[in-house]
C-alpha cells in the first residue's frame, strides 16, 4: 500500500469516532483484568499503533505487525514501541510467554483463523488472557470488507467456537450496537449504488473514508462509547457491528 495510506490511517486511528470509542471500550475491558504493572502483553496486528499505546497503560507491550510497509511506518512514527514483524499464523515467541495476548480486528484477515487462535493460545501463559475483536454478521459484508482484505465476518457463536478448549471465556458481547440499525441500513444501501458514490475518488474506499461532519463524529462517538455502561458490568449486547471476546487460558 501507498505510504500516504498509513499517514491517513494514523490520523483516523486517533480521531475517527469508531476508533476512539473502540479504544475506550477496550481500555475498560482490559482494566477489569487487574493486570500487574509488569505484565507482559503481546499486541498482534497493531496497524498504526494506537492500541499498543493504550495497552502500555497496563504492562510491558510487545507489538507485532505482519505488513512490511505498516511495520516500517510505525517504527519511524512511534520509535518508543517495542515492535517486530511477524505473522499471527507463526508467532516468533516461546510458549507460555505473555500474560495478555491481543488481536483487535485481526483474525478476519487470515484464511486459517483456527491456526491464528491456536498460536495465540500457545504463547499465552497459563492463567493469562486472550482478547479479540472481529467484525460481525456476514450480511453486513460490504466494499469495506473487500478493501480491507477480510475473509469473513463473525457471529458471537462463531467466534466462541474458536475458543472451545484450553480455558474459559470470561466475557463476550457484540458492540457498536446502538448504531447497528443505521449502519446495517447504510451497508445494505451501499450495495445498490456505485462504490465511489459516497467517497472521494482518491480514497481507498473503506467506510472510514466517507466524509462525516464534526457534529456527527461527536454524536456517534458518544453513542458507541455509552455502551460501556453495559459492557463494564459484563452485560452482553444482543446485536452489534463488532464482537469482542476475552478468554482465560487454563
């Protein structure tokens, strides 16, 4: 990909309502794990690093990124991060190494998601945690999934099946739920119109490329972030555009 894409993505990860609200939700869920400050955390598929910066609030973070251009961009942009290039399908780390292993919107990008989960379990310590988020529902598939090279979208039950052994699911839920109906309507509508109808001609074509005025950004951020009222109390939401899952290894 063009390096300009990562400059744009770096800004999106820190300013777009979806990234900001997701980060707040993940921060709250990780805080509930009560990790010690010297905990070892592995963050896989870090994109432009916003989740690794957040996770550093809870322990010592090792970041892993598969894409060569993205890896080089993050090394230059965030030299303070401990980052290595590697694949979730063959993690270059010893068994039982990490107290928390994270893959936020990653496993949908690999064909063999069962192998990805197996590798996460392998490097996670006994008694440690795995945290995963994925996009939800096949019927929400859109051009956004195509340009991001997704293999699939998940239901909560599909995701839970990947974690059926080796430990216990601590919590799983849909999220980005309060905006589910308008987003679903938009995704279905977008299948009926040309792909560049609502996008600037030079943009990659993901949903994040669609112009949204400032008041919409603020409203959507507050709506999605407010789901924390339920998620922090471990009250699962029945539908959503994404799924989260926290698992504890035996």
